[in-house]
């Protein structure tokens, strides 16, 4: 693919003498560069307008190319969207799993909370895309599946904690989903309000999670009239 950039030239000199027009200079964009450009443009538009509100025509126009160029690289809007989502999912998962380095369970919770909030703060467009409903019917590539992947990482931590307390380790996945889901939903809310500050949000999340775990009952019971 070629991205043509013309250099303007004049056919006359300051002295009034006619001179030969300069040849238009063109710069070439490689296929890889064009692909990255389209991904950047698509990411911005998907975050602002959503999948349905973004058209191939608009993506092509922003890139200064024709629609067939978009189809050549991604097969259409769906293909471009899928690549954008996959990149964002990997970036967030890497940030969360890479942050889990501490030995103490409470500090691990803090690190997980900070990692998600860091991602929301730094990659706001990416997070907006992830929390939207995916237009492609699939079991992966959705925010729910991403949360499940992160919960799997937390599950191992909780499993060790449960074992040390004499709790049923089989319940660790349930608690992992609950904890990660709590942080993720709070993150969606914080995405727009941005108050209180990130560290304070993380502190309150860990406060609820940790003190809830600290007083956890080995065999919780229901106190209401409904038992099933």
C-alpha cells in the first residue's frame, strides 16, 4: 500500500523566470505500517462510537485510503475489531499477572487492584472497548472471558490461603470470580467519575475484600427464611 504525500512546487522563481516544476515526492507506507495505522484508528473510533457506530468507510477515510485496503488487511470491520480486542485483552492480562509479585495475600490483592486501575487510567480507550458487548458470537474475546482469565490467576492465591485456614479449596474459583468481578465493576464506574483518587479506590477495594476474607466462616449459613 502506498500513502501518497505530494510536495507542492511553483513553476516560477522569485526573479520571474520560469523554472521546471519539481517532481511530486511520494512517501511509501509499508504493509505493516499501514496495518498498525488502521488498528490505531479503529481503536480510537471503536472506543468513541462502539462497533456498530463505526464504519469501514470512516476508518478508511481517517487513514486516507480506500475501503478495499481495510478489507485487504483485516477482511472487514469485524476482523479489525477482533485484533484490537485481542491486543487489549493481552495487555490487561499481562499487566495484572505481571503485578502479582508479593508474597503476602493482602498485598497481592492490592497489586491486582492497582493493575486494573492502572490499565483503565493509561489505556482508557482500550478499556472502553473491552467493556462493550462484542458483536461476534464467541466464548472468548469478551470482557467476561478476560475477567475469568484474571480470576484464574487469583484462584491459585486463594487456594493456598484456603488450605492454610482449613477451608474447602474447591470453593477458591467462586471467591476468585467474586473478588475480580468486584474490582472490575468498580473499575467501570471509576472510568467515568475518576473520584476518589486511584490509590484511595484501591485501598477501599482491598479493605472490603480483605476484611471480608479475614472474618470468613468455614461453612457460611443463611439467616433469612430462604434456604434454597
